C-alpha cells in the first residue's frame, strides 16, 4: 500500500470545458508552486467533458458551467455540497485582424451587425445556446441560419475567425484573448450580455476529497482573483 506522502504527491486529475483552460493552467501552476501538489486538468468541449464524467471516467475534480455541475451532482457523479463557484464569464465579439469593426454599442447595433455579416460563428456551450435564443427573439434565426458555422467541440471560434472562415465571431472573452489573428471588438452590450458562471466540484469517485477541497479553496480565494481578471473573467 502506498504511503500517505506518496499519495499526496500523485497528481490530482480533472476535466473542464475550454472556456476555463487558460485560467486553470495558471491557477494549477500557482498551486503547484505553493504546495508541491501537481494538478492535471484536461480541457475539452463542455458537452464532451460532461459526457466523459457521466461515462465513469475517473477524475478528482470537474470544472464546468454551473448548471452542468448541478446536473452531474443530481446524477450522482459529483459530491453534493462540494460545488464552488469560481468565475463569471461574459461574451465578446470578434473579427479577423484588419477587417472593419462593426458597431456593437447597443442591442440594435449588434442585431444589425449580425444581419450584415456574410458568415458568423458561436460556440456549442451555454453562451452559444443563449445566443441562438437571442437570434430567435430578434426574429432573425431563419434568415441567418445558413450563414452560421458551428465549430467542432473544443475548436475556438476565434480560430475560425482568424482563418477567415467566418466574418463575425461570438465567444467568451476568456477564449478569445489568446487567439492570434483576430481583433476583439468588445463585449456584448449590457442589455444582451450573456454571463456564464463556471463552478467546480469533487467527483464521487475521488479518493482524495480533502486534497481536492484544499485546491478548490485556493481557486475560490482572493489569491486567485488577479489571475481570473487577467484571463478575461470576474471572480465569482
């Protein structure tokens, strides 16, 4: 049987959606520097991440949109009472570098920009679902449906914009700020801003719940706030 010290040095494992990939990389590196505890987190499309957890793949911690975490708690895959809200993440608009930037100062301006775009893209995650509902509310969903390019899971919208595959992209700011070849026009205006809360929870199969809880305490602490802002998010 391995000693407690050996177990404590073994990496903690996790899975997350792509939106928090850069943030978690920064926070887990800082945590390892403080404690010596290595944390390895796989970042994939949010739907794929939830599916892998539901399929019984072994992880210690899961970081997803708050409602996805709630569903995994309800289905018995995550520990009840272990959920911790980490960040609030908003959606921004992007175009290819060098291209004209549309007016997005108001709801009507964004609607006109969407109608004027020859092609557009948004994620398959919670923000994308909310954006599709916004287009329906505006009454333009049928008009623009043939112009929408849905990225494969885990593929950033920004990369499609950078390649010129789409003219107008919508994605969480945290997923756009590190993409080269694009210009971030700005966040959606407050009237239609789509904010997703990302949360973490401990899996029911983890044998190291106290270690994971210590990690979550750090990620939710004031010490992690600067990294969250740096990565385009707000502390929850």
